[in-house]
C-alpha cells in the first residue's frame, strides 16, 4: 500500500466507526417509542442467540408504544425473557399473538442515567477513532523504515492524519450532544 493510500483508508474506517456509533446510540431510549430500541436485542431462539429484528415485525404505532409481532408465536416467551433481561427497563405484555411495550415517560433520574450511558458510548466512539489513528500511525512508521520514505513525508501525512482524527472526534461529540438534547427534552 502506497503512503498516499493511508489517509483515504483511515478516513473510510473512521466513517464506519461513526456509523457504528450512530447505530449504537439509536438503541438509547429517549422517551419516544422507536423500533431501534429493541431491534438488536439478542433472543435465544432455536438454540442460538438471534437479533429480534430477524424473528419479528417491530413497529411503533403510537409515540409511547412498541409492538412486536413474532413470525413464530412459540417465540413469545423467549422474546419476553430477552426484553426483561435487557437494560431497557421495560415490561412486556402479550396477548398470545403480539407483545406490546409501553414506554413510560422518563423521570429526571432515568434521564441522567441515560445521559451517563450516552457519554460512555460516545467515549467508546472517540476511542475507536483514536485507535484507528494509532494503527495508521504505526503503518506510516513501518513504511518509513521499510520502503525508504522520507521522514518529512511521514510527518506531513501524520499532520493530516491528526486533522482527520480531530474532525471525526468532533463528529462523535456533535452526535452525542444531539442525542443528549433528545434525551433531556421533556
């Protein structure tokens, strides 16, 4: 891989890290019903842990309710068990065909707890971006030693790499602030 390819590849990886952060934050509860809250929930079905989205139709027909309609009614108990075991703090109710999750209004204490979770996930996103920078930095150093690239070229690309890292860390922070506003909105 040429020296010039390091930056575009690192940026592509950083974009994936940001997408993963957005996906992760979609599962943080905000007081409104959203199917993304439960889609990735692991359910013990057919002897394997399976994401809920592969086992049922999930919808939010009302602002404070999620409806889960399993394709196999025999899985209702397993889905309920997975919801109760999760850290969502929701109690499922079923009528034999569908499971309903009523999303209670968030109290101040729960909002603060969710903001703490949010900050932790945003920090994990920042750490991922920094880790990608470190891997690219190590790659640049190995190229400098192995292929006779000058130290000035490596320094120039390292400076661009740092600017790229700073930009993506800022994006992580912006995503986190937007989600925090959403959680704290009453």
